[in-house]
C-alpha cells in the first residue's frame, strides 16, 4: 500500500490522505488497452493533476463532472458521457438502485457492467479480470449466455465485490456480495 498526502489548497487547509495499492497504476494501464479510462470522481478535473501522477497514468484523461461522491448524483453525468456506447463503471458505492436506474436509461445496443468493490480492495485482480471479460463480450457484439454469466459470477468468489451486468434484454443478472442475492 502507498499513502500520500495531497494538499488541495495552497494554504494547506484541505489535506487528503490517499492510500492505494502499488498495483493500481499497472492495472489501470492494462485496462486502458480495453477501455477508454475516464475519471468519475468528485475530484473532477483535479484527478488528472493530483491522482494521475501518483498512479503513473496519463494526466489528460477525460473526466465526468461529479458534484460529490454519491453515485446517485454521478449517475446522469456518467450515462451522458457514455452516450450510446457500452461502458463499465467502477465505484465503491454502487447499489442495486443505481443498476436499475442504468437499465432504464440504456440504449437498445448498449450494455453496462457496474462494479462496486469493497473500499479497501479497490480494483483488485478479480475486478480487473471481470472488466476484461466484459470488454471481450463487447468485442463479440452479443449478450452473454447463462454459462458465460455463471463464469463471470464465479470470479467474484471473495464476496468483497458486488457487480451488475445490465443489458437491454437481460436486466441486472450479476450481483455478488455477502447479504445480497
């Protein structure tokens, strides 16, 4: 784990402690081979200035305007930025409610993978594997069958991750976190 102190104001009045895995930057660079990475954080444009250098990723990533950290407030901006493209959204506070709202707004050929990792686990190996699986599904241009969905669900064996695969014809079909169905 790495910890860094970031001062957001010149007078030092707002300090933020960041703790993240040393592997996070490498995982994001690997995922950039499959996705256009976009910030959807309340850091907004400052994510490139403060977070990107710490992670060793490009400092010119697009960002979605997010007024605060609540995914319900980010929802409309994330959907708008995706336009009619399929997308994956990783956020540590996604809920079934957000997944249902995404399904209502999807375009006919659009799919979404929503992943909510435990705040202390982040984009770990399982999350990265699930994101790669979804990107390959998008390359084939078809909805996954039940067998493929079972395989993806099996990835989430740690029970530290919730995930929802949302497609126009299928609805939410993945969800795996202790206490969830």
